């Protein structure tokens, strides 16, 4: 028997025509249609910088909306990502065996900062990166291959620091997280797909009290989107304990 699916036929507007012969639905649609036409027309003459600025503004608006929807309150902003790191490092000082996992290493500046600040001899720092750049385009200024070091790992003499080289899809699943009393996850991989891989695997290892940092949280299409989806799917609850201006660099602690 041939399989079929029912087709829903849209109903016609029930409201009668207006005095000028146009339906209420037509009148309501006119401002939206005018706005879209005007935006398309303006876009024909706008520079790429205008689109970038508008997209950035939308990122911040959407970030605020999503934080409000998730009922996540944010403290006063700090001056930089390193000031946010300092808050996390201070919280980690009392841990005997903290494990810091960084996803997106590039030149190693962040992981070196963490290792210098957290001097506990039992601490472990592991950086994950292909060192071949982004696997796909992120923004107009960060095309595929951006942030490549041509395969070279950073040179850090601290023996507590090591690197796992390769694409996340290949390296994260088989990785065994060392025994620890505090897990710190730093997501600095920019792309939605990469952030989701990290959260779907390592993110599931976060226990109450563990720390999660996102370096581009304000990007509604990438790291921000990945975080909110993970929070909803996992049922984990997070509190923001430090952030930079614009909610770009965000540090969370899992609360339940």
C-alpha cells in the first residue's frame, strides 16, 4: 500500500476585509515586508564592517536574553580573560590534584598562564589542539586554517604540562581523564561543532564544584549556543562566578 502523510491546508484569514479591501493579515504583514525590503536595499550598499558590527550587536543582545532565560546571574565584569583566570586559579589553589583541560591551545599562552599561577605539584595541565588551525571558517576574519602553528606544539618547560595533538573528534573520546579532586575545562575552540564535541564528552565529567570556562561565550552561533544546548540536555546547573565585559569570557561552576 502506498504510504501517505496528511497535508495541512492553511486556513484563510477569518477577519473580513478592511475598508480599503485589504485583510487584517495583509495589513499586519506590510510593516514587516517593508522592513525586510529596506534592510535588503540597505545591505546592497553596506560595507562588510556594517554587517559585522550588527552581527556583533546581535550576539550581545542574544547572550543577555539567553542568560536571563536560563536565570544565570552575572557578577561585575573583569578587565580581561586573565583576570577571569585569576578567579578560577584562586578557587583551585586548595585542590590537591586539580586537572586542567584546555581545548584550543594555539600558541599556548593560556595554558602557560594557568601553569604559572597554579603551582600545586599535583596539578596536571593538558592542551588539546590539531595545531593546524580551524577545521572550518568561524568568522570573516578567522577562515579555515586560522590559528595554525603549522603543526608545532608550544614549548613549555613545566613538566606538568602536556599536549594531545589531533582533531577533537579523534582525540577526546579515547582520552582518559586522570584522577582528580577538581576538574577545570577551558573551551577556547571557537566553533560550535568543536565545542559540542567537548561538552558532549568531557563536559559530562563535570561534577558539582568543577569549573567550566568558555572563551567566546558571547558568540550565539558557536560557543554560546553549544553551552546552552548542553545545559538543557544534561540538566546540569551552573553559576557564573567571573566574566569579562560583554560576557565574552565566562567562568562557570557546576552547582547541581
